[in-house]
């Protein structure tokens, strides 16, 4: 499995991103690399621009300035729906599942980009469409096993509890078989046990599937535990980048988090302003 | 989770994905199909005529359900797309093309026109899209009424020669029943297949969360256009069959009111369900038939009732039924049917 070595060329390069909403600057000259095989954490106080950065990476927002290079492609003008084909998948901070479908179908829907059956083949079903459905069902069942969601396979996801919906969403992103997985606060709003499950899944995805992961997360203890590197945003500006240890002792980061209720290590930092 | 009969285990993914799962269900399906196609040999012409009308409505409503129920895009133009199918068939048959060839061509022509009127879905949604599709409903009947009256026959419309197959002339309710029901069966199966495969999931994904769908690789616009195309294709097939059924077609048969009735059938039947269009179309058409039969009886019993009121009995009943469904069973008859089935499977341990 690939490890986080700095000798590889970056999988993704965000270069000088600027994003404005009217007068509000969500991102100001933000640049960072994601190296193949690493878990990169993107942290920062509320409203720092983390979700906006993710939205730029998968073409949901278009930065007014700057460039995004991914695996040999320039994403700056790539249509949103093409970006997952190149290998970027994500989950959303406010779960965005297909609520009327079963968990199984949510995952199958993500296989869309890997399937080729035409409208007419779909309507006919027998033959190519049938074979293709079965082949992809196998892939999905592996993910279902892996995420331990056999029991909710045929449940309508709109009716599932929050923690399970988060898990289905992770499964849906995995079903795309991306090279880069963007996770926007996958553990927000979960209880301790659910958080531990989710952390285990993320580590497993990284280790067993060799996926590169960009993780946005508020739980500092967790970030420090599982991330290889950390990028810190504050008011749309990148204020720090480094290993978890470097970040923990970075004065700018400590200052940015002052006044916030910060978990674990960070909470020991004295407050002075 | 869907409840199944005991002993019905999934032995493979193919089996899990199959619609018909065991011998009993195969038996029932075959018996149903035999019954369906044997009906004209027993039932009287009037019943068959009603069934023909139900069949044509089912096809149009399945199409609308693909657009409205699965893709979440509203259309107020289903009757107009039927007009395109009906006129295509009539014009082609007049030009010497066999009806059996004209039928699929009419579907395709209507599909392409539907695709054209689906283009605004690139930019607009919901109420505004409904207004845009309303333009199809305004323009198309106007077109057939006023443009090239030498081809389309203007106000009085066109008369189509009944289709033939060797010696058989399809000019009675009993003979027309076969091509209509055959098309219904094909249309129902095709729609079910679409719903359970790649295209159907993409459409439902767009309905449920269009932005997430786009981010996860499903191109919104091209799939919305596919839905408009399919929806109008179904309408076109229904329209061509209608031309056979009615013999004479004219622009007034494809009014906004008809489009609204189809919308009503989708709602009464249950949006986004495979069974919904069948139940919805049958329910509304039977209701209509009952009110037609009831009107003379009522006028005898209550001579003081106004004739105008009796004539409006159909629309009034439809309106009330629609309202009751929206309030008490917005998921339609199909959902009710699922509940009944589930209760039956759990017998005798109800509740
Ligand atoms: N679509 C939008 N329109 C206007 N302003 C926006 C939009 N999206 C984000 N913003 C603004 O950009 C800034 C950054 O928001 P963003 O959601 O990226 O923050 P975040 O770091 O993800 O915060 P949180 O931790 O609360 O999720 C905020 O001030 C937000 O209000
Ligand atoms: Mg956010």
C-alpha cells in the first residue's frame, strides 16, 4: 500500500485559490498539495472556508482565481459531473443522500460512472444490462460488508438514523472508487461509539484500499491521531501547514483557535488576548 | 424493507434483483397475461372499449410518471405530446406507411418534440418549468389547428384508416384491444426495467438531490432531457393508439384539461411507483365511466337537478377524488396496495 512519502508528485495541487461571495472572501490565495496515499486534514474555525475549499476541488464552486491540478488534469474548467470520473469523490457536511432510495440503490447510483448501458439496454434489461447490474452489485456488496451495513441494505435512507446515513454516504463515495476521497466532517454530530466506528472505517479505507483522503474535521484529538499532515484555514487564509505535532505548537494556529472550545490537546492552551 | 413470502431466500444477486421470484409468481403472471388477452372473447364491447381507453391512458401516464415521479420534473404538456404522436401516425398512414411501423415512429417523433420542450429544464425548475411546458400545451394544438391545414386537416382534424394485419381489420373495440394491450405490456415492462437499472437510479438521484447527483458523476441536464424524451415517447405511442381508437383526431382532443387529468392519474396512482400509473389510470377512467352511467339515473331520481350540474359530474368527482387523495393518501393507490399486501403476508399476525 502506498505510504505518505514526499518523493511522489502531488496527486492534487490547489494553487492560489480565490473565492468571493459578493464582498465576502471565502478563500484568499489558498494553496496546498495533497500527496498520493496520505490523509490530509483540513481544519479551521467555523466559517474558515473548509467546505468552500472542498466545493472548489470537486467543481461545485468555481474559484474566481487560481488553478486546481489533479492527476494530470486541470480541473479549473472541468464540468462538475466529469470530476468524479477523473477520480474525486466526496461526502457532504449536511448529508446529501438520495433520500427516496434504498441504501443499496444509493450505492448503485454511484456506480453510474463505471457503467455503460444505454437507455435502450436499460429498458430491455435482459442481456447486457442484466450482466452489468450483477457485476456492479458485487462491487457494492463488498462495500456493504466492509461498512457493516448489511442490515440496512434495503432500507429507505431517508428514514435511517443520522449516524447510519453518514455511513451510507461514505459507502456511496467509496462506490465511485475514487483516487481521492474528500470527507467533510464525517463525524460531526455523532456519539463517541459512532465516531470510533467512523475513524476505524476511514483508517481501513486508507490502509486496505490505499485511498488518498482529505478530511475536514472539528474533533482535534481525532485529527491529530489519524492525519499525516494538517492544513489550517482561518478566515479564508491558510495560516499553517505541517505534521500534527508542528500544528499543535504553531502560535498562529493557537491564536486562531482562541476563544473557541477546542478539544483535547488544544484545550490545554492558555487563553490570552 | 419489503416483506417476502417465507422460504423466498436470495440465492444469488440475479435472483435478488428479479421481479418475478418464484414459481407461484410465474404462474400468476402467466395466468394474468392469458386472462388479459382472452378477455375480448368473453367481455362485451362496452367493457372492452373502456379497457382500451384505460390502456391508452396507462401508456401516457407511465410516461408522465417517468418525468414527474422518477425525475421530479413537472410537465403540463402530456396531452400535447400525445397529439404529436396521433398526428404523426395519421399523417404517416395517409402517406401509405403501415400503422405498425407508424406506431414506433410516432413515439420517436413525439419523443424528439418532448426533448425540445425539455430544453428549458437546463435553467429552470419547479413552477417555472411547469409554465415552460405549458407553452408546449399552447403551441402544439395551435400548430395542428392552424398550420398546413392541407396536411393536418385544421379544425376538423384527420381521419385515419383502421390498421390491418392480413385479413384482420382493426376497427372494432375487440380487435383494437390486442395492439393496445400489447403496447401496454411492453411499456409497463420497459418502464419497470428503466426504473431498476442505471438510468432509473440516475433519474431518481436527480429528483432526490440534483446537486449531489452532479457531484457524484450524474450529468443532470442530459438525464433530464432523457426523461423528457422518454415521457413524450410514451405519450406519442399513446397518441398513435388513440388515433386508431378514435379514428378521427382533432386538436381539441389534446387540451390542457387532458394533460391535467394525466397529472391527476399520476398522483392518484402514486408517483414514482411502477404500479401507480396502472392503478391511477384505471381508477380515474372507471370513476369517469361510473359518473357517465350515473348521470341519467340521477336525473330521473332528482328531476329538479340542473342538467349542467349532471354534465359536470365527471370533472367534479375527479376533482374531489384528487383532493381526497392529496390530503389522505398523497402516495397514491400503489402505496395503499403495498400496505394491503404487507398485511396479507403477515396474516394471521396482523398489527
Ligand atoms: N454559497 C455561499 N454563498 C455565500 N456565502 C457562502 C457560501 N458558501 C460559503 N459561504 C461563506 O463562506 C465562508 C466560508 O464558509 P465554509 O462553509 O467554507 O466554512 P467552513 O470552514 O466549512 O465552516 P464550518 O466549520 O462551519 O463548516 C463563510 O463565511 C460562509 O458564510
Ligand atoms: Mg463546512
